[in-house]
C-alpha cells in the first residue's frame, strides 16, 4: 500500500486562458476572403487533375517508373475533385437556405 501513497495528487483543471473573439472585426481582418480560398482550391484541383493526366500519359508511353506512383497521382486528383464538389454542394445548400429566409 505504500506505492499507492507515493502518487502526487492530480493538478486542478486549468481555466481556458484563450481570449474569445471580441468582435466580428477580428474575423474580418483575415487576409483571404471566401472567394480567394475557393479560387485557390479550384486552381489546386485543376493542377492535381493535370498531374494525374500527365502521369497516365507517361504510363501509356512507357515512361512511368512505377505504377503505384501513377495510381497515387490519379487518386489524389480524384479525392481533391470529390472534396471540391462537396464544398460546392455545401455552399449551394447554404445559399439556398439563406434565400429561403424571410425578412
């Protein structure tokens, strides 16, 4: 029973020391708008799709070193496109919900 007594008591839970957002102005100070983020996302998806297409063309020409590298690029392109479509769906649903609101 001596081993049990040697444990120190647990420290009390600390309060959350982070300050909450005081106003919307802090959120508005963000450097990127939703439009910029969405535009960047579309450009990244496009680049990913092009990289996947290029990898497939290399494979067809016999220039690809490993099949799994080609598959990884194609799957990355697929996942990024699916994510973009889901973001679009969520944005469209949010827009439609806002349009249904009565003033």
